C-alpha cells in the first residue's frame, strides 16, 4: 500500500493525516513530543494549543467564521473536535484546550491507517510523499534540513502567549461579566480600570523586567505584529493599550452605568469554567514581574496564575518563493507544506493549509491532479496568498476578506461580507461535488 509521511502532530499535521487516511491511504505521522519538547508545549498531545484557546470568530460573515464554515463542509477533523469541546466565548469558537487536544489525539491514534511514531525527524525523508507541518517551533536539527531543502530561504518571527488564572482567585466584587455590545451574553469576565489605575498599569509595564533573549534571538528581534507582547504595545504610546486589547468600547460597568477608561477581559479556557486566560496579554515579562504587575489589575489582586505568559521564536518558510497554491514545493513536488511554517497564520488558517496539503498528497498517491479550492473561498484565497510570487517581503497572514476577489455585482458596504460568504460557500459546494466527490 502506498503511504504518506507527515512530520508534525499539530493542527495542520493532524488534519493532513486525517484527510489522507480517510481516503484509504496509509500515513506515518512523526511527532517528537513528548520525548523532545518545544519551549511552548507542555504535553505530547496532538493539536495542543500553546497560545489562546480561541479559534476566532464563528460568525459566518466574518473572515474567520467563513473559514470555519468551509472547513466544516470539507469534513475537517480539527473543526469537529473543536465544536465538540467548545466553551462559551460570545461569537467566537473557543475550546477546552485539553479536552480538544485529547479528542484529536484519540481520533488520530485510533485510526487504522495512521501510525504515530514518537521521534524527531532530522532529515527530509525520500521515497514517499512528505508533508512538512513541523510548526513554528521546528527543532534546530530539522530547521537545518529545511534550510538545505529551501536554499536558505526561511524567516522567523516571535510569538507570545497570555497568562491563565484560576477563576476562584478573581475578586468577583470588582469585576463584571459581559461581552462587547451585549453580543455573547456573560461570556467574558471584565476587569474595569479607572484612568488612574490604567496609568499605573502602563507605568508598571514600562519598567518591569523582561526575560533576556538568547543570542540568536537578539540578532533577529522581529515581533509579529498580530501577537505583540503587552509591554511592547504599552511602549508604543500612552494610550496604545486603551485603543488595543484594553479598549473599553462596547462595555459598561453595570454597577456604575459608565464606560471604564480601560478593560482587561478574561475568556474561559476550559469546559469546567475554572480557568480563564487574559485576552491580549501575551508577554515576555519575568514570571515574578507578571505576578506583581498583573495583580495591579482590579479583581486580580490575589490571582492564582496556573500558566504564566511567555514568548518564543517562530519559524516559517518564504512560501511565495517556494510553493504552488496546492501547497507543493515547486522544486520537489512530492514535498508539501502545511500550517504556520507555510505562513498561514492562526489556528484555523493552519488547519486549512494542512487540509489542502493532505488532500493533494492523497491525490498524488492516487495519480490524480492536485486541486485548490476556488479563489472566492477563504481556503483557496489563503493558499493563493502564501504562494503568490509577487510578494517580495512575506509575512504570515490570517484570513481576511481582502484576500478574496471583488464581487461581480456590487452591493452595499454593510452587505459585502455576507455576499462574499454566500459566494464562497456556493463555490465550495460546487468544488466538493464536481472535484472531490462524495468522499470529501
């Protein structure tokens, strides 16, 4: 029986493996954890979420919501497990991270056509189609192999994760529940700050001690704009946080009827509702400094931190110079890429590129031509973005409507995204029926 080798058991690698195996093709999935861990992972589970537990908006006329709808139509493993272990998050899809990862792991390990090998891969395998989904925390040895494979064209950025606190340690007398503009009910815990409290917090962030970067990190300190550490945002202007993750717009403290000067939001992180993460509080502060500074936030004076924030280096290839939109390497078409290492940024976009890589690896084994979903779909648009040779200074991209072609018939601005979403789902259904068939 022909087989495909998948390197990496994250979101993209798990999705790719599932799509291949569901098409009757054997998969050997390599995952180095738990034998060799990364700076951010804490378990050996497949698809472990190392940053936020939110997969973004689930509203159909939002870019992230459209992408989820498309992946559900494509029978995504990741979306099915996420839906099964969702926690309240307003209009977003957030999950109990451990239950979600356990679900993916059980599905993968119990599939009769998937063999999981818990070992590090240090060289690019030959003799079989290979999907590289080693993720943004690729090991140093395999990074060297990728450098040789791609001719040295690979880049890096830095990502940061937010702290998680135990809900029982939050002072309920100083916080209130609610979502912006009342959308989502009481899904978020809100810590309101007066102007004086906000100013003190900013001062503390600006003077707090951060963790020193290693030599290779200092030589290439390039923060990824979509996930800036909170102390870096604070350094960009006195009110940068109040217009960013601490923006109070759409929130009123029910005890005063007033809008606070700033609001720190906490989002449920597990199904039991015992853990909450600090939204937008990715950080590189030392752990003792995190305790000191974040306990200045009203309601968190006695917060029990079950995970502190941290920053780590992320790696991705220069995809526009290297890949076809089928996620195949141009110079070696038996090699496919999926996930954040290919520049599809965020959990759901990483899943999407892994799905397309898996789909086309299976088609390669079957000697069928590779395919890409239509350009009017978010999945197809992302694959085309990361493979567009016109892009000379590449940065990872999250799903957004700017990637989609304009509507053939103009509509009112407020209806544009809804119309684009309808067009995308219609095109995807045709693609599934005409190209993929019932096995999709």
